[in-house]
């Protein structure tokens, strides 16, 4: 009998497989386990949120062009993003690292300098972790712990018909920043004396190397008294995240490319690299912005937050469509990170 490969399942299929065998032995306190941006634990007055991400050298980052300080900051920020995606506030993190003997103490200090800068930026405490040796480069695992009031928690499963679909910030820049960095790496390998040509690409490169978790948006929504009906952070690409919300909420999404918030430098870089801007924007990933849905009754309130952009609406049909500038509709499929 031929063995079934992990590749045939894909990341999300593998997660579903693991979830199907996981049993919640304390379902009174564990309100949600595997399946959202964070696990949800009832601590009495509020919910505690717990999320973990792993970063592997050669898979998630390349130290040829990633400064260790930026990497430390990013490792924290992407976990903070998961807590924000549940409408929560991050409180503590643990950081575990496995390092090979090619790293000296100065390198470790530089990485933790970035971690500590992120802790300062998000007002969170580094409370523990683990260290180990590694035979395969640098491995990082961060667990974020957050908190949310019980009546304000947001899941992937709450989107309803006629809700407004919104995103924060702008889209696609992180993916284009990665293309710039990869180009510079190849030129460096061919000519170690070359000087990087990224002065005009500072924004997109920065979005790749030092993303931010959108805790500011969660604060702004709390200020105006609005709770999204569903939410997820955009880590694997907008298309993947739309499909997640569609699957969990049992609804469909129609979004309009002309409404997407995109910086000019992102589009210019697409042209420079001869990349399809639609595919790059919807499937690129690592933006760490928030994809949210809101009730129509809250639309006037959310207009007060300039960093939130409406891009479409929710339908009862479980089909997901991207409407192009020409008016043509194309089905949304996930082509982002696996």
C-alpha cells in the first residue's frame, strides 16, 4: 500500500487531520482549540488567548539578507498579529531558539535585542522559553499569550450575509519586498563586492523584514465600540484568508480589486519584476494586516478609522469571487504560502 504524502494534504489539510484526532478533555475551560488564529481558554472573567508560530532558517527566513535584530522583532510581531486577529490584547510571550555552532554570543544578543524592542513596542513581557543546539541552522518558536473580554472575542466563523469585507493597511508590499531581497541576494552571490540597490525600495523591503501586528486597529475599534463579526490576519495571502473565513462562516465573499489598498511602490515593483499585480497582491502573503467583516450598521463608525478599507461584501452562496477592474469575475483560489 502506497504511503500518503504530507504534500498531498497540504498545510491546511494536515492541520485538519491533526484537529480531527485532538480531544478536549476540559471543554469547560478550553473554549476553542485548533482551528483559529489562537486557542481560547476561559479564565473566569475574561478569555486567555494562546498562539504559537515557528520560524525555520531556509524555510521562513534567509540570513543572507535578514538582520538578526529584525528577525527577533518579526518573530514577536507575527505572533502578536494572531492575538489581534481574535480582537485581543497581547500580554506575554515565550521565545524558544535552537542554534548551531556557527552563531556566536553576539548573534544571540542581536536577535534578542529585536525581541526586546518588539516587547517594548507592544507592551508585552518576555516570560520564558527554551534554548537548544541545532544541526540545521536557526529555529525559532514563539508563543504569545493574550486576553480579550468575553463579549468582544472574534472568531473566523461569525461572518454573515451582507456583512462588509474590510482590510487594514495596504496589501502586497511584503511579497514584493521579498522579490527585491531575493534579487539582491542573487547579485551578491555573483559579485560579493556589489552594493545593494534598494534605496527606492525601502518601504516594500521594510514590510518584509519588519512587519507589524495591528494591535493599533484593535484599540481603535474598541474606542468606537465596534466588534467585527469575523477576523483573521493576512499571513498566507489574502486569497487563503478569504477562503478560511468563508469555510468557517459558511458564507461566500465577493471582493473588488479596484478597492484594494495598494501603495504605488508595490505596483511599480510588480511592473519592474514583470509580475502580475493581481496574483502578487492576492496571494503574496506576510502582510500581517487584518481581514475583517462588519455588520452594515457599523459602517458609519468604521469610516472614522482611516486604516480600514472596505473591499467587498459577504453573500449567502458559498462561492468566493474577485471582481477585476474590467468587471470580469474570477473565482478565488489559494495560491499563497503552503
